[in-house]
C-alpha cells in the first residue's frame, strides 16, 4: 500500500524520519501475527539499506533517484518475503532433532 505523502501535511515529517514511517507502516500489518510483526520490526535497518541500494542503483544507471521510502515500502511484498523464510526465522517451533535407537 503506497501513501500519498505529497498531499499529507505530515509527509515531510515522515520522509525526514524514515524509522517513524517504517514503524507506522508496520502498524498496518499487525493482523498478520506477533511473530510476523516482531520479525519485520527487527528488519528496519536491512530494509532501509535495501532502499538506499535501490537509489544508488538508479543513480549508477543514470536515472534520477526519485523513489521515496514510502513507495519502496508500498511495493515491498512483506507476505511473500515472510513466506520465503525458514520456520526458525519466522519464530515457529522447531522440534529438536530426534534420535532413533533401533534394537537388533
């Protein structure tokens, strides 16, 4: 979901404070479960660095780096990325390894 920060009186505040924008964006994902929310909350630095890398890639290709962080977040598929994580990364219970003792 992209937000129209140009017509939002608080858009400049959000662009100047990407950590606050990220937290506000995650609040819209709360219905996905606590593990989902906790994981993505801990990923702010990684997501912001990916966004900066996207801007750098645009500049290296001679394009104006015009994507803002809200557009990046709006186009990022949190559900798909979550589904690609291992169960352990998602905080799901992983039974310890089982050892089978076979008697002959």
